[in-house]
């Protein structure tokens, strides 16, 4: 059995890091992916001639060292590849209603572009053709 996710997308907002009571560092980031929108089974263009896109936003969680690197080197708008697994959660809210969540637990994050200036000059070099 396999639970494998590979996403290529842009960071939708700057990473947020917190530390648990046990000392585990958790960094969360939202990654946006696009795909061509479909109407009646076909892709279509907007009034400017561009293919209309549907965007999806994925919650990605990174732990410890990986999370530290993501927090240090990633910024909003940066192109990344995420490899990891889908994780589902279930809980009851204050009113007793069942709630469900879904996130990607990252095992690997590759930086496909540099972030905004001033944020990651020390980031590893990227092979840009």
C-alpha cells in the first residue's frame, strides 16, 4: 500500500512555525496548485485569450529540521515541489459536531525558485536553465 503525494506549486503565504510542549518544531505552509478549468468537459479561455485555471490550496506540515529550512528559506510566491503523504484528522468542535481535516505531511521540499529578495540569500543554489 502506498500513500504518496507530489505537489508542484507556489507558496500562498509565508510559513508559520510553532513549537509543541515536547519541543517538536512544526512549520505549516499553504501551497497553491493550478489546473485548467473545464466547462462541459472542455477547457476554455477568458476574454483575454488565457486558459482559465482552477486553483487548489493545500495545507502542508513540515517537522523539525525540514520545517526549520522551509521557515528560513521559503516565502510567498516561491515555486516548490513537495513530496509527502496525505493525513486526515477528525475532531469534535465546541458544539459537539464532527469536523474533518486534510493536510500533507512533507518528507521533502525542493525549492524550484528563490524567494523574495532579502529573505533567503543563504539558500542553496538552484539550477536554472
